[in-house]
């Protein structure tokens, strides 16, 4: 019984909070938010006595929202500013949507007054169609005018308007064609290439890998990177990876020798007392203890080392005025390392995780070209980071 009473109290508190919140939305002029709250509350058992406050507030919010919207539309028509066409269209859509939210709940009773709540609905079909057509014509004409502009930011606004136009009025005139045109004209095309200012030949594989921008995932809505210039495209920017210096160390083999020793269990033996006599248990049997022995190993460790450092810079160029926008340094290092070992003695004297070195052997050193190529993954990651952090347009 106590649990039921607690749940009932909690329900009443939550209900009271919902009514209070809806009333606050209503008094602050947030009519549609108040309508949503009331509609949500009335979807379950709309005739319950505890739901009456929601019915009253829904009636009031609907009347005030409708009056406000129609007043705004009338003002926008009088202003005759074509930029208000979208507001007019969206407001008619909202007037209709608001009615459709409430319609499934009707009728709603106001029990104290013995009447049904009043929701004077109107048919806004003609207004929605006419305002949509007016808005469509304005967006179409204005977008065509914007497409004649050379400013790509203006063209991008035209693109957004055309996409919106297609969403509200699919198939309107040649909007699809104009949208494609706006997309092409509004896109920044970046030509990416490398320069070699070192005395070492840069592997073609490395250049191709660095310039394979399909693996970078950097193309976005308005920026496309090309490593190979394409006919018919007027490139806006250049991104140049200038190799400045490549240092490759000599091949090195370092040797070191060290010894290890360890005590290991080697069977059992009789326990002796201080006088060298065998200690026996209560039954007269000799007591046995672990026998330990010391093992030793001499390890000869060989380390093959070769390193490559690549220093470069990334230049951002504005092709429209052939000006350097910004330069970013970039450097990468790759180290070839192979460690292998031989031993004399009992290898159990060293740690087990070292055993794998005994199974290795000397391997051929990579060529200088391979060393330069192997810096590629790190270079590519750093190049991508530079591009992600530094857009051509900010």
C-alpha cells in the first residue's frame, strides 16, 4: 500500500511539473512548444480529470499562435519584400501542421463549462501552393542571377537556395542542372604536387603514395584535391610538398656481450643438519628439499641500425594571384632496426622474453630508396594533419 501511495504521489508531482512548464511556455509566447507539451500529455486518456488544464492551455495556445501567424503574414505581404516569401510559405506550412497535430485528439471536452474546446481550423492548401510557387520563382530567378557572380562564396549561397528549392518543389524547371552548375562553380580545386630540392632521387612510389589523396578522405563539400591536373578545370590553389633535405645514416652493426646467471631447481636432495647428518621425520624417513644449481650464459647481441630523416615544407599557393599563402614545415624519420643474438652456455639463465632474439639472424639492410619510401606513412599522416588544421578558406 505504501508503494502504491508513493507512486501516486510521484505521478502527481510529475503531472504538476508538466502543467507548470506548459503554462510558462504559454505565458512566454512559445505557443508551439506549449501545444506540443499539451498534445503529448493528451494522447493518453484525454478525458481524465487531471488533463483538463492541458485542454484549456491547448485551446488558448492554438488561438494565440494562429492569430500571431496570420498577423505576421499580413505584415509581410504589406512589406512586399521578396525575402519574406520564405517566411510566408513556412508560416502557412506551420499553420497547417499545427492543426494536424491537434486533429486526432478532437473532440476535447471542457468538463466544467460543459462544452467542446474550440479549434477553428482552416484549409490552407491554396495559400501553401501559391506561396510555394512565389517562393520557388524568387529562389530560381535569384539563384540564376547569383550564378553569374565570380565570387565563389556567393555561388555557394545560390547552391544552397537551389537545394532548398528542390526540397520544397521537386522537379521545378531546370533546377537540377543549375544545382550541378553551382556545385562546380562554387568548388575550390586544389592541385597537389611535389618538388625535390635535395640531391637524392625521391622514389616514384613515395610521390605517388603521398599524392594519392583518395586515401586521405580530405575532399569535402567545397574542396577537391587533384594530384593530376584535369582538362577544363581552373585550379584555385596549389599545395606543394617541397622535399628540402634527406639524410640517410651509414649502415651500422653494433655488438655487445653480457653474462647472465640464475639459480634453477634441479631435483631434490636430503636435508642435512649443521653436522652434515640427514634429517628424518617422525617415521624415520629422510626429509627431502629442493636442490638448486646455478646456470650461466654468455650472450652476444648484434644490432643492425640504419635511419632516414626527411625534411620538407608544405606551401599553400593562391593560383589567382600567384601569391604564397602560408608555409608549414614537415619532417619525418624512419629507423630500420634488427636485433639478433647468439649465446654460449645455458640460455635458461636469461629472461624468457629474450629467447626470440636467439631465433633471429642478420638480414640485408634496406636500400636508400626503400628507406626514403618507408618514411611515407609518417609523412602522409603529418601532411593530412596539416591540411585538416589549415583550410584554404577560413
